């Protein structure tokens, strides 16, 4: 699946959502980004301390 196919599939899935459901998706996406950022930060400082 190419990047554009993936984006198109996501767009199609989001088109039928209500405004409240889109807000939920936004909140979950932001939370997921925050968690990934914290994990990456932890890994970075963990590797930095080993040097």
C-alpha cells in the first residue's frame, strides 16, 4: 500500500464521522503523539547516559 493509498483510506474512514467523533479522534491522535514523544525522549536520554 502506497502512502497516497493509505491517506485515501484514512480520509474515507473519517468522512462519515460526526463533529464529536472527530474531536475524539483528534484527542486520541494527540495523546498517541505525546506518548510516542515521551518514549523517544526516554530512549534518547537512556542512550545518552551510556556514552
